[in-house]
């Protein structure tokens, strides 16, 4: 059974930091690219950060470059999102996603999300 379980969300003041974690099970984690998405109320889900399966390449949304860092520990089947200098506009539900392209078949799995609220 595939599972992605996020944790680490919460309420933080502007300028603060949070680290999100996503623990994976039920599939071969090291073969999957991992990414973080977020969805604010009334807005579409957007890509925040992504990392290749081996961790050799990353991609960030312009709005978080220089503030957020994605990382992974394949020995722990875990992907992280370190979020610094948080702003109120970072408030959203954050989701992790695993995906892999195998031939013409794409496999992707989503977590249930964790709420991040940035407010004074």
C-alpha cells in the first residue's frame, strides 16, 4: 500500500522557519522524483520545489527561490522542505508528490497535505 505522510506544518510568524517532512512507503522511493506542491484557498495547486530521484537536480518556483530548500534521504524514504523567511503568501496546504515515468506509463502518488499558516 502506497503512502506519503507529510508532517511539520503549523502556525509561524512572518520571517520564521518550518521544515516539512514526507515519509514514503509502499514503493521504491529511490526510483521516484519527489516534489512539493501547495494550494492556497481559492487558488490552483502549484509546484513549489522538485528533486530528481538521485537528488542530483532540483527545481524551484520563482516565488520561493533562495528561501526554500528541498532535500531527500533515500535511506529514510523521506523528502524534506526547509522553509525560511516565510511570508503570509506562503500560507497554504503543502503536499508531497512522488512520480516516475516508466516507458509510456507515469506513476504518481500524493500525500494528504499539511497546513502551513504564516501570520502574526
